[in-house]
C-alpha cells in the first residue's frame, strides 16, 4: 500500500517561496499519477498540480507560472516548488497518489499547512 507523507509546509511572507515534498512507500511509485491538492478554510479541496508517470504536468490556472510540480521516481518523491506566494495560497496541502488504471488504489497523505502572511 502506498502511503504518502508530506513535509515542507510552514509560514512564509507574501512573495516568498516554499518547497513541499511528498514521500511514498510503494515500490511501484513510478506508475502512479501524483497530485497536490489544497483546501482553505471554508472552501472545497482543489487540485493544484498533477504529474503523470512520464512527467506530463497539469496546473490550476491560479498557480500557473508560480508553482512547479516534479517527481523523482528513484526517491519515490514528488515535489511542489511554490514561488511568489500570495495570502490566498494559504491552505492545507495534501499529496495524492492515484493508480492510472485501478481507481481503488487512491491514497492521500495527512496534509501540511502552508500559511502566507506578513
């Protein structure tokens, strides 16, 4: 069973940067579609960015040009580099691992808090 665990959240000033990491335990990590989601207080969870096994990426319009998702299959880790952070980026960021064929294999990490404030 793949169990994602996020790290790297924290408090940052507007305009600053943070890098989130999500480490997984599954030996076949490389085939999973990995995604970063976020949920702000009072709002629905939204997809921030996703990356396929081959490296193709997808971003929410609100983060395009500011966030970059990447993966290191050898380290079984996916990253989210966040730059030019805004207060509206404040949320709990969660890592998701989804098998490309079998929807039963869909795993979530516990989440990490990102707060953008001066």
